C-alpha cells in the first residue's frame, strides 16, 4: 500500500497513543514530577495533532483530499517525523520494562516533536490548498488570517482599554499561523508555519499593534475596506529610537505568498490592488490580469507601493516620537 499523508499521520498518532497508554497504566506510587510532565507532554501532543487535523481539513475541500495526498515533500517530512516519534515511544517502552526515573530530556523531546508535527501538518495542508485553489496565490496561513481580518470591524476612534485590547488581538491573530522573532540585530521577522516564508520589518524595535489611524482620527463609516485601507502602524526604529510607520502586521501576514523553492523570503500581494482588480473585472467581465504585476519581493517594496498608491494621509496625524504605542 502506498503511503499517504493520512497513513503517516495515523502511524504517528498510534506511536503517541502507545506512549501515552504505557505511561497512563504505569505504577505511579514512586513517580516524580518528571513522569507526570512526560505523560502530560504525550497527552498534549496527541490532542494538538487531532486539533490541527480537524481545523485544517475544512479549508482544503475536505478530509479525503488531505488524507490521500502524496506530495513528495509532505511524505518525506512525515516519514522522518514518524521515525522520531517511534524512537520517542520506544524510550517509554524500554523505561516501562527497566523501571526507575524517566530521562527529563524525553519531556523536552516530546514537546519539540509536538511543534514539529504542528508545522508538518500546516505545510502538508498548505500544499493541498495550493493545488486546489484557482483564484488565490496566498499561502494557506495568509488565507486564514485574511478571513479573520475581513471579519474584523473597521478601525474606529479609541475609547479606552477595550480598543487597546482589540488592537492587540488584531495582531495576535498572526500567532495562530506562525511566530514573530528577532532577525539579526535590528530587524523583526514573521515566520509562517505553513510555508516557512519570512516577512521582514527592517530596523524595527518591536512589532507594533497600534494602527496610525487610532491617534484620534476616524475614517468615514460604512466602508468595509477600511480594515485593510488603514494599513499603517506606528513603530519605533531599533537603530535610533525614532518613530516610524510600517505595514500593520496582520495586513502583511494576510497577504504573503509562499517562497519559491530554494528561497526563504515570502513575496507579498497588495490587498487594495487585489480588490480594485476584482471590482474592475466584475464591471468589465474581463479575463484575469497578470497577477505577477501585484507581487512584491519584500515588505519595503510593498510599503513603498502602498504609500504611493493607497496613502490615506488626509486622515493621518504626525507620529509622535514617544513610546506610547502598545508593543508585543
């Protein structure tokens, strides 16, 4: 029988369940904290794997597409993970025969394997998503953030802690599909779990969660595009601590394209050009234009384009050189 994403995930789940079962049935009279931590690590790994599987399949046209996928990269990655999970469970089997304390390293290894399996499932789902999509070039992770962005309310004038919390939550949606990390001495990067693509904010102290529009200004109500039209965020330069405006993190993350093979940096789409292009096609009933004209090599190129083509400076105040904005 040919291996598939579904069969390999089933094998991995069985290894995790075996380790959990052995630990669960073991005599716990002489257990230390390490044994309980290891059991919880196995339980958490299995629960998260099931959760990922259930949450990802609706976006790739059903569970069967995911389970039957035999993409080379997905198969190779999951095979390698299966070997690691088998070895991890074998450690527990050997321990159950010999007794004594567990090796604390196994706790760390199990937690690391949980993260590896999460990323492997994300990447496998993204490959299926890419093959089944005809109208989007986004990474699956970007697609998920984009859906959440369009479900958000357009930014309004600030009204205390509630709106500050809402701004923070707007940025935190990105953490569901990847991680922000320091990139070199001065830059900040977002790394997507679904495509391993990097989005880099150059010379930035931290990723800001404050849109520039929130400094006491408000766009006209009733325009659903305000959520993406207000794409600027107030940040602070790492090099000189001066205020600067950057692309709001959810806008960048929601519009990235998986890197080409051998590359590491994600390309980006302009969401406003995308909307304008769709509107023009609906009105003129024309064929889809060349999408490469709306692709940008990095975040600086996208920001330069948006500043020239989609600036809302009419509503933007001068950013004060202070440390008052909320930072991650």
